[in-house]
């Protein structure tokens, strides 16, 4: 097992707008610092201003450059056995789904998920010395209930109609019991499943009269790789989690009742638990990290802390009218940047290959003895 320290990488993506508030939001020339001012924070007639330091401030950056600069290394890391997680965070309308999935209109506007799938199958084709199996799963967390967005498909393994729960595995990993896993052989099959899941998400929204921004979505690519060399009994498994978080806007702003208020309460709670987990991970003196407080942090347990490369894209509006929500997104993003992760390769021993190898060795030793 090898390990290396690597902090969570946090990027800010500003949604393009003709009304960019230059007087309030300033991207400093290092392209890693954002200076933000708020009139609301005035004290003694002084305008409050804050500096936020991140791994990158992305303003007027194309989908292709976002993938190359933010996501690509995490995707490729999964081929070395490292789990990877890319999350989009921010208020509704700021560009999370555009960043993660993209816009359907043009090929150029494809987001991180379709580009990651293309790269995964390119790597599978390139790495001729290994055999791979790639499975996909796609879930949604709505009001603390996990919904399988691909359960209607017949060929998934592991699916069942009961309640989906997060279970802890030996070795510290987590999985969702009852979630269907779908074997895919190429990019086209994978994109079809992405599309199917998106459609099921929309159908579910109509049935429950909800809006997609009220749920967290986790699209996971599960990769298993075996060396073609018989002498190598080890194999590697890894997960790539692509997470589109629910809108982070505060409850008071939605000002609604009933179902909407309930949704907002669950979102606020889970995002604040996410923050608590992140703060606990950042504090090396804390031994207990409260992953199990909600479904989101529990499902992401092996993706926020240890065994993982983690990237957060915080999506913000460029308009002055949204500056208070923008500040709250930036504060969350800055806290997230403190987390150090220690990626660990997920290596296992294939018992069948191990036996074959030992049998060969015994045969060899017997031959040596009889000589
Ligand atoms: P969210 O998922 O955060 O609620 P969306 O991704 O749905 O927000 O974005 C809201 C709208 O803005 C969509 O119509 C989307 O296509 C558009 N949009 C968001 N970000 C960008 C961008 N970087 N470039 C062009 N259009 C964008
Ligand atoms: Mg969205």
C-alpha cells in the first residue's frame, strides 16, 4: 500500500453573465484569489471585503478546459486504484448541473460526466496489459431517502425494491445496499445509462412535484482492473463519484411552506453535516468524524476523507444581487480547502490466481527435487 498526502482541490466557477458585478467581485491576477465586497456587511460606513484563496478561479472557461484542468487527473487516478470524487456545490441556477452533466444542445457543452466516460473507455482500450470491468450506478438523495435512478433497468446486479441503505465494508469503504450496478462495455452504453438516469430523475420529479435542485445526485463509475500477467494475483478496484449537490440557498430565502420547507430543511441539514464532516477531517486532533449523521456524508464516507482524490467546484453567480449567497458558497469552499486526504490504492489479491501461482511454484519445486 502506498499513500501520499493531497489536499482537497477547490475551484470556483463563475457563471457567465453580461451583468458581472466588477465592483463587488474581483478575480486577482494569480487566478487563485477572489476579492469580494458586500454592502450588507457595512460597519461604520466601511464596506466589508473578503479575500478567498482557492486552487483556481474559473471565469469564462470552456467545458473542455474545466474537464482538463479540474477533472481529468481525478479520472485518470482511478486507473491507479485511487478513489476519486468531484462535487459541484452552490445555489440553484449557479451552474452545478451544467458543470457536471452539461447542456444537451451541443457536443461542445458536454459536462464532466460524459467527458469522464469517454476518457475511461479510452484508457480501457489503451491499457492492453490489463482487463477491466466498468459498472455504473446512479442515485439520488431526496429528503434523506436514497432513490436508485437506474432501478427500472432489468440487467443491473444487486438491485432490489426495498429501502436503500449505506453499509460499511471491511477496510473502511462504503456501498449502498440494494443499489443496482450496471456493467457497461463502451462509452455509448454508459451514456445511454446516464440519459436513462436523468430521465428517471425527471419522471420522479413530476410524480413528487419536486424540482431537481432539491436532491443530491451521485453518479458512480466502478472500475475493476486485473493484470493479464498470470503471475500477478493482485487486482485493483476504484470508484469515481460525480456529485451534483442540491441547491445550497438558505431556507429563509425560499420563504415557502409545507413540502418545499421540508425539502429545504433536509438540504440545509445535510449540507451542514457535510460541512461538519469536512471541519472534523481538517482538524487532525479530532478522532471521530460524524459521517453517519446523514445519507449524503455516509454515502461519501470513503470519498471525502482518506481513500480519495477530492475536487470541489463551487459554482457562483457573477451578479451583485446574489452576493450574499455567493459569500456563503465561498466560505464553505474555503473551509473545504483545509481538508487533507491521503489517497490509498485499493489493491486486493485474486484467490484463484493466487492458487494457480502457488500450484505452479509447487510444480517447479517438485521438478527441482526430482532432478
Ligand atoms: P444548477 O444546477 O446549479 O441549479 P444549472 O447548471 O441548471 O444550475 O444552470 C442554470 C442555467 O444556466 C442553465 O440553463 C445552464 O445551461 C446555464 N449555465 C450555467 N452555467 C453556465 C456556463 N458556464 N455557461 C453557459 N451556460 C451556463
Ligand atoms: Mg441542477
